[in-house]
C-alpha cells in the first residue's frame, strides 16, 4: 500500500524526535518523509517532497507556522495542514482555521491524540484517492451520457460553435469517425394538419426521425439525424460532390413516402455542399434559408438553396473564427494540423467553383491574416513572403489550386518557424533579464518573485515555470546562490562583521543568514573565513 507523506516542522529537536519515535507511521498509513527546524526550511522541503500532510509548530524562527500554512495553501492546496502550539490563544486558532488548517493541537502533543488526527486525515486522503482512482465508474457514467453528448456536439456543430481546431479532438472524445469528404446539411419540417395540437410536436418529431433513419438508403453516404430547433436535422457526409444529386433524389423519395408512413407531409430544406464537417453551419444556414421558400414553392418536397439562390455559393469569406483557427495552427499546431487547416480553407474555393479571379479576394484575406500574424509576432513580412512582396499574390498563382496550397503552406511553415525562434529568443532574454535583476537587487531582503514579475510584466506562475525550464533551478534557489556567492566573497576579501555581510546580502536576520550559509557551504561563516586565512 502506498503510504502518505508527512512533513514535520518544529524548531525544538526534542519535540521532533519525540513525535517521530512515538508514532508508528507505517501502521497509521504514513511515512515521515522529512523534518525541518524552521518554517523557511519547511517551505523549501515541501517543494521537493510534495507532502500529503504537514505537521507544524506555530512559533518557529525565520518563518512561523501560520505564514508557512499560508504559503503552502497556495503551493500545495490538496495538502492537509495540522498546527500545534503551546499557547492557548484563540487568535492563533482563528487564523489557522481561516487558512484551511485541518486540525489545531495544543502542546504537549499527545501521541494518542495525534494518532486520532492522523486516522481522520487518512480517511479523508483515502476518500480523495478513491475518487481519483475510480476511473471505471467515471467511464461508465461517461458512456451512459455519450448519446446525449453526441447530440449536443452535432447541435453545436450546426450552430458553428465548435472551433475548427477542436473538431477532431472533440469527435474523437465522443468516439465519432467523421468522413473527410464533402458534407451537406438538411432540415426536415413537418407539414402539420390544421388544428394539430402543439403538445404532440415532440412525439411527432421523434417519429419523423425514426422514419428517416429507417428508410434512408443512399450507398456510401454517412448520415446523422438529430432534433434541432423544432425540426429534424440531417447531416450527410458524401463520398464526392457528385453525390449531391442522388442525395436530393433520396430525400424526394422520402418526402413522397411520408404521407403513407407517417400520415403527414415533410418539407426538406437542403443547404449547399461544404468541404468539411467544420463548415456544416454554413450549409445549415442555406437549409434554413431554403425553408423560407416553402410558402412560395409549396411543401411536401425538397427545397435546395442552390436552385433557389444560385448566388449563395458566392459568399466566400474568411470570418473571425477562420482567422483564429489559422493563427492557432501557425503558432501552436503541428505540421499535420497546419496542413489540415489550409486544406479546409482551400476546399471552400474548390467547392465554390468560382473562376480564379473571383477567388483572389478570398485568398488575399488569408494572406492578410498571415501578414497581421507576422507583424504581431515581431516578424518581418519580407522574411515570410520574400523581398519583393507587395501585399498581393499574382493572379497566375491561382491557375492551380494545388500550387496555391503549396505556396501558402510554405509561407505558413516559414512564419511558424520564425515565430518559434522569436519565442525561444524571447524566453532566453526574459531569463537573462531576470538574472540581471536578481544580481542588482539580491541585497534587498524583500526580493521575491512578485517584484521580478512586476519588473518584467509577467504573471508569477508563467515566470516560475519559464525560469525553472530555462535554468534548471527555482527562482528561490537562484537568489540564494547569488547571495551565498557574494557572502563568501565578502568573507574572503573583507573584515566586515557577519551581521553587516548578512544585511549586504539580503538577510535581515543574521541568525538566519548563518543558518542558510552553513546549510549551503557545510560550515559557519566564521569557520569559512578562518579557513580562507
């Protein structure tokens, strides 16, 4: 059985030894993973061993138990905190409770009482562990909810609320394999008899959905139905664009069959083909628009927006969502994701069947998006598009959509490389600037991450992660290293008193300076100076 880790902090060695000896840690389900003689040391040790439980005294040098608990609550929010004190002071207890401390124990610590506390904490920790480990139950609940989640996914897809860069991940999450060919959306409305009670609409919609699923027959077509805005939506994944007309014929057949099977007529609005599932909301917009013609054209039939509004396919533009998807693919996506995003954008050109000159504005929007992305990232546009780039693409480039895709792909990959290089350079510069700031301010006893982050205009969380990744050590360790190096130099080269050297290296408390120095060098400052003589 995996034991829970305990960190014990108390400035009295006898108390630490007594607690350590009197408790059968393994029998209680714990291991004493570390001991500290003051709050500052306990904070550093907690960062290394990541304890499940922290037992700490209230009164300790350098950093008291309450300050330790306050900091640990931010760094280890899941850890259980237990404080003990020889002072029967309500204010201590009140502050401890406000920090989320689990228990407050009065000294002298009674072994039986502490074992009772540990037993209670163990029960809480085991409950948390069991909750984390019970993935099978979570999986079962997820699978039971999967049909509903799929319905919501397709509804959001038709509403245009699934970001293109998240489509594949969400489809995989819901265990869906979406075809990669052209897609069409249709909306099926019921032609209800006059006086039909409205409360029966939901049941009739379910009947219509079952009817469509049972009788739809089109080889090679991937079909999905769902209830959508008081109608039944059809999502059809086709093998090729030529399958649009067989799809229309099949929907016409179902409209003709509906009165005898359902006792009511059906009218179908069919949208334009789109190049990918992520564009289905555009096809659905056409399907909804097609149904507006029902009063003019009559019901009980298929109304195709391409017949009713031939110019609907000319609406080819790069909207805000497309620009975000392209920017995300360039900055953060893999090469495969970048190629897929470009392919999806250019599929619209292919599906529109517009002449090259009319597609040029759309492609210019893509290029403009890349130009803005380069400028916002501090990359010279000429480094991406070449020295002769004037903001436009020659019309000859549009003679072949494949050539256009290759040209855009090369520019996108070049831009991604340059942006990545600048991010790496920027991270290095940030760390060097932080080191320079530390070197200039390590004598300030209040120097902390917050001061450096305010100077660099960065968040503490991001800066700490970046600093550790680039240097291999924490911010606190770097500051301590610089302070100790300067302290050693002053001890070697000057005759200054130890307390003055402590002040010059950022330690307001000379005793704590001596404590850190001995821990760093293995000897006291006076012995270090004597050894250098």
